[in-house]
């Protein structure tokens, strides 16, 4: 039996909790106060120098999320669960990572030195959050573009420290573990080897990372970046790999921008090993999910994708890879007309 707690809440007071979905065996985060987030303000930005909310001079900066879905200490849940409908507190952290003080820039426009500083900030914050008690996963991600649902236009990403391993990562871990047990090899190393040997879907590469549209892509312009060296998370990076990651992130996102000659929206997620336990079979990689399937058309997640979990990709990975291969990894104003 689930009961509502007899408490009164202010309209903007944080009401967050985790509710267990027994049909999928996964947690759902409930955070009703996030309804009050500002929506693309044009007259004020708390992330800009001079706002009084951030330093007047910064390069990259961690900003505590004003509307966190997870917090320490977490608030009391609004309902009481039972053995069937389980309820848990939303313990964790939600950070905003400000990429640059310039309100009108974006990740592909940043210098390589600046991107290296961003990667180092990711690494430092990852290690700090990973060390917190009861944190099981640290998820670093970026939502870019109004069509994705971004509510603040200032260039930024986010970091969530979670009390559980997200379902998609659980599935990746299970697949990697099963492959390692049966083949004695890393599943992701095998994927990268196969993609590099084939070559048709590879769009960028440096000494430490390979970027490609995977054979099994769900989104038309989905790009994955795999570390060439087998490692599980940012805290295992060498200094050269920090620089190389910044470099390939710039190349990939510039190709996106140059594909249709506008700032390309995307979702970007860093897939890393969980914060608790040992996972020698997991492999660090980054996944991009851009919503555009052409210059003027979006890929919508309709019934079969959202309700059934089966993606329909109305394009060939090889064809989309050719388009990205042809797009130059240079700033738009540097591209010859």
C-alpha cells in the first residue's frame, strides 16, 4: 500500500524520490520541482560573468544545479512505499559544468587547450563524486540544442552522481561481462577492431581515440568514440589521452556543425565503469545521439522506439558516415565557400 505523506510543500520546494518500476526492474526519478526551471531566458543568464552566481573570471566551472533531481542529504519522499511499490530517497549530486564564460560559444568552437581543461575538470569531478558513499554511478553528459529540450542556452554539460547504475549501462555491463567470460576478450575492443578494419564507418581518429558510426546505430548520425587503449573510466587517463579526447571531441562536433552549416544539436554521454566494484571487462566510450535525420527533418522516438524499445533507423550507417567523413573538421567561418 502506498500512502501520501501528510505534509505541505511550497510550490518550488524540492520534491524528489525514486520509485521502483517492477515491470522493468528499474528506478524512475520523480522530481516535480523541476517544472519551475527557467525556459531559455533572453534577458538574464546565471552562468554568465557578472550575474553574481558565478565568478567574474573563469574558464571551466562546476555550478551546483539549482533544480537537482538528486541531492545530499536527499529530501524525505512525498509517498511511503511498500514491498511491491518501493520508494527510495534521491541521494546523489547534480552538477552543471560550464564550458566557457562566453554565452554564445559552443563545444566545437573552444580551443584544444580549453577542451583539455574541460576533460581534466571532468576527470577531477568524476574522481570526487566516485568517492562519495552510496554513489554507484557518475554520469557525465551534455544536452545541446532547443530541440533536445535544453532550458539554458549557455554552453554547458552536466554530471549526475547516482545511487544506482542506469539501466542502459547495466545492459552494457552484462553484455561485456558475458562476452569476456565466453571469449576471454573485451567486447568493445572487438567492436573497435572490426570498425577500424572495415573503415567505411570511421569518421575521425587520433593516437588515442577512434570515432565512428557503429554498425548497429539507432540514430542516423549517431557517433561513438572509443578509447584505443583498454580502460574503464576517466580516472585511468594519461595526460596525452586528456588532450587527445579534447581533440577528437572538437573534430566530431565540428563535423556535425559543418554537415548542414548550423549548430548541430545532440545528446552526448560518457559511458564509464561504475563507481563501486571492479569491472575489468568494461571499456570507456562516448556516445552521441543527434536528433536530425536530415537538414530539415528530425528523428522522433515514436511508439516502437519509446513503447517497445526497438529503434527504426531509416538510413544506412555507411551512407551517413560518408556524409560526416566529407564534412571538414574546421570552424564554419574557415570552410571555403
